[in-house]
């Protein structure tokens, strides 16, 4: 099993400055960002039987934390490697590749909200 936790506590403190509508919109953007990370991680995950790729999902959602990962026992062995196999850091690649899109999603939501389109 492997779990990736994105802690958003600092972001949550920052968002307290804004009204409820903006905070709610940002909450939705954060949840959609989690789906972006899941999709990107699936796209770069190795495929043999397909079980590992299909097992990647959001495991926990909260306003200040997103946890996604795979509950398949060998996911960590694939990510970090073993004494017999090389590491294939697909979770780290998925996160890195999704960050620009996640940032755009958050900025777009803020901009739409500030312009009164949400």
C-alpha cells in the first residue's frame, strides 16, 4: 500500500481571509485537483495486469488534506523498488507532472470567483 498526503493546512489558514463563497469554490477546486493528481498518476503508472493502475484513487478528502494512493500491497515496492527490482517512482512523477495543472485550476477558480462567475 502507498499513500500520498497533500497537507493544505497553510492554504486553509490563508483562505480564512475570504468569504464563504470563495472558500467553498476553493474547496471544490482542491477536490478536483485531487482527481487531476489521480489521473496523472494513473497515466504514468506501470501496467502489467492493470490492477495497480485501477487501484489508484482518492482515499480521503478534507478541506485541509487530500490523501490518494493505492491499497495494493505491492504499490510501494514498485514506487521505491526492492532488493530485486529497480524503483519506478510513478507516484512522484504523477505529482510532479500534475502540479502545473493543479495550480492553473486553483488560479482559474479564484479568478472566476473574483469576477463573479461562480
